[in-house]
C-alpha cells in the first residue's frame, strides 16, 4: 500500500537513498526534486532563474544521451544536464497524484 511505501522510504538511511538515486532511471514527466545548480553548474543559470542553490520541486522534462536530465521546476525555471545524483523522487507528490 502507499502508506507502507512511504514508511519504508522514511526508514532508509541517507546512504541507501543515495544508492537508490544513483541507480534510478527517471521518466519524462515524473515528479522529482532536483538540486538546483548542483556541483558543476554555472553561475549564468543562477542569474537567469534568480534562485539560490538547493532542492526544488519539478518534473523530468527529458533524458539526455549522456545520462543526465532536463528538469522543469515548478516555478518555471529549467535546468539542463542535471546528473542523477542531484535528482530524487518526490515521494509525497507522487503518492498524492496517484491517489487523485
């Protein structure tokens, strides 16, 4: 059930979460949180979007051939070439969307 899945995810250690994220394959349109301007991102994107670095809600817009992703954030910003380690499934929003 959805409650069981949520409790299981909450019990995972940070190391387990990182390993799961490293192996994850995200699909276009999937609800995620992504680390805006993670390591390796340039300052130009920060100026355009007006965001400080951090985790923000969004959706997967595309998967690139190099294994990185394009993320469209809920505030309208978009970031290209986000590495898997800087993306995590937005469990709460995903479960809410499924129950509607």
